[in-house]
C-alpha cells in the first residue's frame, strides 16, 4: 500500500511540475505543491525503508532528510551545480535554497502521516471484515 501511494505521489508531483503552469495553475501552487508532494514522498520512502518505526519517528527522520537536502542547496561546487541544472538534479536536490520549501516539506510530511494512518486503518478494517465474513464451501 505504501509503495503504491508513493508511486502515485511521484506521478502527481512530476505531472504538476510538467503540466501545472500549462493548465493555468498559479505558479506558487506548482512550486510549493511540488514541494509538499516531495515531502510526502520522503515520508513514504522512509516508512518503507523502516517499516517498524512509529509514524512520529518516521516523520522526524523525514524532516531531517528534507531539511538536510534543502540546506545542501547552500553548498556549491562546479560538479554539483552542473548536476543541479539537469532534470534529475533539479528533482532530487533542487536548485535554489528556500526556507519556504522546508515549510512545504513539513506540510507534505504531515500529509504523509495522515494518509498512512488512513491507509493502515482502511487495511485493518478490510482484514477484519474479510475474517468476519462467512466462508462458503465451493
């Protein structure tokens, strides 16, 4: 379930960055919406890498990663700046430091926590329902 959500978030983020402005969405929504989705993706990647951790622990690790990546934008070397101007570099590391991105990442990580709670709750309800349903003999 987490992997499917993470993949959906990645697709939505890429689509927002590629088509958002063309669809007439405000540039602030495209920029920071992508950052919110990036933060949500980080939450789910951490949750999948460390499935036994609590949501709060996963969120703290995710915040540390997101802030670390944002602060890393303050580091400039020729090879790093060359990588940042590529599509992969822009998506993975970003190009320009912005404290507002950290706020957006926080919203995204919070969104990830809520989605994860809803998904786990729905999965648990479905399992209970499946166990409670009478089995028919074929």
